[in-house]
C-alpha cells in the first residue's frame, strides 16, 4: 500500500529487542557495597551566560544560553564533555549495576537469530544475526527456503571502523540483479545511495549524495528515482531520476516541492505497475504517478492538494483504492476509482466512515481485502472477501495487545502475514489462512533465560482527566509485585503526531519488572489511540491536553494505590521529551525521577527558526509562532521558557550531538537553565552521545548501555528512598 507519507517527525522510537531474565536478589547487596565506596562528589558544571535578545509580537525573551547552539565551538564541546564526566561521576556507584543490567539484557537476546522470511518476486528474504554481531546480515534464497543462501549485505563488515553506522532502505531491481542501498555514518539521517550487483558482488561507482535514503527502481532495471533534502533544513524537497552508470550531476530533477510545509517521498505500488511521488504535510497530501514501465513518461497528479484533505492509495487490477478523510471522514474511509479517473469526484465508497472506528490501513489480495482498524484503543484486523461471502475480525485473546498487518508482497495468495504482541507476550510473526481461518506461528521472539509470560500480568485502566475525558492506561507487572504506595512505577507516554503508543513487549523491561517496578503507558491525547479526534484534541491550541492527561494519569495511579509520588517515575523521548519538560514545570511534586530522552523543549525558538530541520513541516502540529495567538500559547507551555526558581524532581536528560530531529542544544540549554534556577539538591544529569543522532547508538548491543544507564538511574533513586 502507498501509505500516507510518513514524515520524519521529532519521534523517538526505541528499538524493541529480544532479551533474558536474571535473578535480582543480589542487587541490594551489591548496591550497598558500592555505596560504601562513595567519595566526595564533584560540583555540577557551570556554563557562562551570554544574553541573547529575542523579540517578536512586542514581546521580548532573553536567552542566556543561546550561544550553545554552535557544535563547532570548542567551548560547547568542552561543556558537553564536562557534563558527561559529571554524569559518569554521579552515577559511579551504579557502575557495577549498569554492567550487570547490560549483561542480563544482552543475555536475553538470542544472538544467533533470524527473521521470519517473506517472499517477493521469486526470492525469499530474511535477516540474520550472528553471535557477537551488532548488525544484521541480509540474506535471500531463490524460489524456496531450501535453496542456498545468498548473502546480500553483511552490515557488521560494512560498519567496521565507524562509531555510528546505519544501513537505510534496500531496494531490489525487478530483474533481481541489482540492489540499491543507503548508508549514514554520522547519525543525521543524511544518506549516500549506492548500487550493488547481487550476482557478482560488485559495488558500482554510482554515488548519490545528500539523499534521504529513499530510492525506487523503474521496471527497466536501470532507472532509479530518489529523494534528496535541502542541505540546511534537511527537508526532503526534491525527486531526481538517475540512470545506472552515470554521474549524479547528470541526474534529472523530476519534482521540486516548494511548499516548505510539505516533504516528498518516492515509492511503488504493490502491483509493481506504478511509480509514485508522495508530497505530504500534516493535514494535506498530493501524489503524482507514472507507469513503472515508462520512467520517461509524464507524471500525472492523482488529486490536487487541498488543505485538510488527506489520502493515500494502492493499485489493484483496474482501480486505485484510496484511504481518505474526504467529506469530513475524520476516522477515514476506503474508496476506489478507475486508474484513468483519479480525481476525487470519481471516488466511490467501499468502506464508509465510522465515527467509532479509526481506519488505519489496508492490504489488497486477489480474493480478499484486509483492513487494519483501531477501536476503543486497540488494533483490529478485518478480512473481507471481494465477493462479500465472508467478513470477520481476527480473534485476539488478551485484554491489552497490539496486532498489525506485516509484509504481504504477493497478490495471489490466501495467506495474510501479521504481527502480534502484548506487554506480556513476545512478538510473533503469524501466517493466517484467510480461507480456513487457521494460523501458523512462523516465529515467536525467543527470550532466553527461562522467561515465562505467565509470571506477568497486564491490565487496562481508565483514568479521568480534569475535563472528564477517560484516558486509557496500559499496565504490566510481575505477578509477585504488590500494589502499594511503596511500589515503584515507571509511567511512559508520547502523545504527538497522531502516533499511537501501542502496548508491546520488550525484554529490556524485564530488568525493571523483576526488580519490583510496575510499567505503565498513558495513552494521552495527541496520539490516535482512540481515533482521529484523540489526535486533534492534543495538538495546536489544544496541546496542553497532552500534558494534563499525563499528570492526571499519574495522580490517578497514586490515588488508586498503585504507587506514590516518592516512587513514581516518568519517561518520554523527543516530542515525548516535550511532555516530560512540561510535566516537571506543571507538577514536579508528583515524581521522584524523570528521564527525558532527546527532548524537544525549546519549542518557541525552534519553531521560529525555519532554518532548523522539521520546523516548517510542523506548523500544523504545534502552530506557527509567527502568528501571535500560537506564539503566546506555545510560550505558555514551552519547557525551556517556563523554567522557574522552584524544586524539580531528579532528572536525567539525554541527547545526541548529531541529532537532526531535536537539535542537541535544546536539552543542553534546558539543563543549563535548570541548573541556574532550581532550588533543590536533586540530581540533574545530562548525557550527550558524541557519536550519534536522534536514535542513539546504532548497534543492537551498544544501545543497551544507554538503557542500562537509565534503568540504573531509576534504581539509584529508588534505593535512596527505601
């Protein structure tokens, strides 16, 4: 399916990995032994103030730490290194604990592992991990799974010598001979595209620089289309055509998106018959398409952009099928139109709008239509025969779970591949026979070390927000963990961009659950957990609903006896870090500790600077502060602008020097201002990854060290209050 363009948001997505249970009874003894060895702590780093006057709408702000936004300034680097040293020193008593956490999380991982294979164009594709390898191997087998393996890419070998390495999307040519691949060795999501001959192993001289990593083949096996980004803002704004064997400066510009609130992407329909240029913003879409067999043809607009008209589509036989909010269908509906009549007046309804059910996606098969829905905060998968002889929902047995359509590249099949997980159930790849309704579990995430899902329990709670709205909370705990005001609880949320934070399994989390923590997800407004209105009521001039929902969920958990303020912890990243920043300003007394990962906290200054990546494309998420109404509202909650002289909870803040989504200086300035004004003696730590960007470390094991640091932070604080 050509889904609605997935814009690169300030979105912090933690990789879910397979991991192993370790007994924790030695933990208190080890921790106490370490505490006895503590020495005098160093003082927190101090950073100079250079007042910067920022004025707009007859309002003036003084930013004393604006100067920290220059990563080329040696003083800035020195300060970041001082903060890292301070964090290391303050967390020194937990070093053994961090090592133990890292070891136990790593030991849960089945190091020699492989994905469930999927078939595409005559080959079976899968990824493998080898013992000790930080990165995957990409493998394929011709015709059947018993065929010899063909190694396409060994990312461990490719990443050798790099502190950060990211292999972007791989695109295989229709004749199966060539593979485009993209690489980022810094972490700013600026990719170089190259081409590999899969028959000989030769990498061609073609190098396409400054790209998004997004590339697709035409059906002639020699023409590529790829998207590039503006060198300053990193907005994906152009699509080029490249012919294999030619230099990049000979490439032809196919499309230039001049509207700074839109970004572009190239793709191909599931049928392989059409190439598509997607141009999208938060509230509007526009697509262009040509026959994939005629790469030199004239691109046709599918439907001209209109504000508040969103749509995406895929191709099947003589029709395009369209997921759209046309005619105020806020939860979306499915429509179709002939391939030669694509403008909206020709669209015919297939699945009508349902104000109670969000239609999130669909998959087309020769005999079946499969749709992914969201109802009452949970995902559903519905299967319908085109001849209307059957229509049913897949059954899921747990109270709280997540299910979604997976990789389905074949049309002529009655097998649907989907994924399933819950807070207690590891990820499973499942093949479902839509005719017989039998399912086959192809692969279930294996958690080593005696993990037993029956040792844990999960529940769905409903907290009441201050405006009377019921907020779902998903919760998981070890069955032996008592519910009391002495029980530590970690509350997580995101709450932006309509991104639903589904309850999924993480074996990393076991290291907290088996130490007596409860883990909870607050499904606050700003996501789409309860449908599109849930998102609309948590953005723009209603953004504070996100913050108040989280605070009210925290208060609910305290009032109901699940924990107390002394034992309550909070975590969020990126736009969820904005949530953390707002929460500690509004209700610092509710939390003993907060971890804010790559937090978007300098909202006003960032949204006023259209040279910063993502700014212009997010006016429809946060508002445009060049408009006084949005400026004043944004300023009233922006965490950096609202730091006050008062007590704050213990805090750990993380960032990456090369972050292109939330620039490193936002959390750095925030910490500096907190250090200046806060009146408590609680911990305030800043950890900067000097070699990575928004997603942190790139290796599957190296990233566990970052998780171990955060878990050790919670456990350090919990040990202090007991």
